[in-house]
C-alpha cells in the first residue's frame, strides 16, 4: 500500500497539461511585485499532513474519511477532535491523534503506516493559526470580488495575493499562471462551492506547492463535488468541509466553532507540500563569499611559496 511516486508525478504532469488546455481568455494580471516573496506563509508544524483537523479549547474538528483514498498523513490536533474512518477510508501514510481525540471508527488494516495516539499537537494548531493570520495580512495584488465564472490570474513574478468574496464555480476554473518564482495566496472571505467539472490550479511554472487558499471567518460549509479538483493547500480554521478531490493538503477545523472535515466516497487526496520560496542571497553576501575565497587563494599561494 506504499505510495507510487512515479504514478503521482505522472498524475501531476497530466493535471498541468490539462489545465493548460483549459486556460480562459478572461485574464487578470496581478500587480507588483509589491512585497517580498519571503513573506509567503510557512505552515510550520502544521505541514506534513495531507489532512489535518485542528481545534482549540472546547472546539474541535471531526475528520470523516468515507470510502476514499488519502495518499499522505492524517492528523487530528486539539483536545476535542474526532476520527471517523468509515466505509473504510484508506490512508497511505500515518495517522496522528492528539490526546483526547474521540475515535468514532477506525480501520488499522487500511492504514499503510502507524496510528499514533496520545500526542500533543498544540504546535501544529498554533502554526496553522499563524499561517492564516499572516496570509490575511498580506497586501492584495488582485482583488476579484465575487467570482462565479472562469478566471485566469497572471502572476507578477513574485508574491501574488488574491482576495475573493464568494468563489462559486460550475464547470469553470480559477487558474493561476506564472513562472517558477511565482507564489499565490488566495484569501476568501465568503463561500467556496465547486460543482460540475471545476478546477482551482496552476499554469506554467505554478503547481500545487505554490498555492495557499486561506478561507477566513465562520460561515457556510466549503464544498466540492465529483470531478472537481483543488490544487494547493487549503487552510480553513472555522468552517466545515465536504470535499472530493485535492492535490496538495487540507488543514481545517474548529478554532472558535465545532466543524467536520468530510472526504467523500470515491475521493482521492494526494499530498503535495507547500514549498517555501527560493530567496536569492543579497549581493553583499555573495561579495563576502568572494572575499573569503580571495583570502583563501592568497593564503594557498603563500603556503606554496614558503614550501617551494
């Protein structure tokens, strides 16, 4: 039951090719770059999970895995969460459960790794909250308002921050186009609802590792359906979720409300880590390296001259 990395890589390539073919003419250019790409949020201890349910205080998240397949680790963080692995939901990875997690139903036989219990995953909750707050505080480079049709956002070569009210797509796509230096943060304040054959994903040099979707505040359940796909990390700390397909990660839960993260029957969640940006070293640092190299070469010449 180990993950077939070649198959996942081939699938990712196929997704990129398919998205290129679906690119829409309704294109918006992200202004900037206005802020350093180094501000792209880090997940800290909340990274490393395909699905992570988080909670705090009296609130928690129930991670409900229907007859689905999760290629990656699953976690329940916080003292009042629950795991419901019915049907059962296959996990090609480990399961990490915080102390106090209620196990509604568990099937170790379809877990390729180990089920760890009695853990303290407080740091994962803290880091997820910090990442969401950091993303929300970034300067907007493309304000789209409510989106209910196909959109392509072209990157500025650095950190792109998109703000959306409601994101409702029916057989339409939200595509993020850019090069290898582009990172995208999408801050959503309203609903997220995908139906038909809708996709959120990257084009060109942008893939799931470059996209963070940050859903803010309480509100309606976030939903996707059969044949819909989200490519990127979804971070939603106060909403329930009913999802079908994701390539990236899902970090969701109940920080101020109880919530349920439901992975639908037949769904596949493929873990792709959110990657930090590659920030070039300043010229002063390279100058320092050159100086050190020059000093080393001078000493070597002196050594050879002395020992000639």
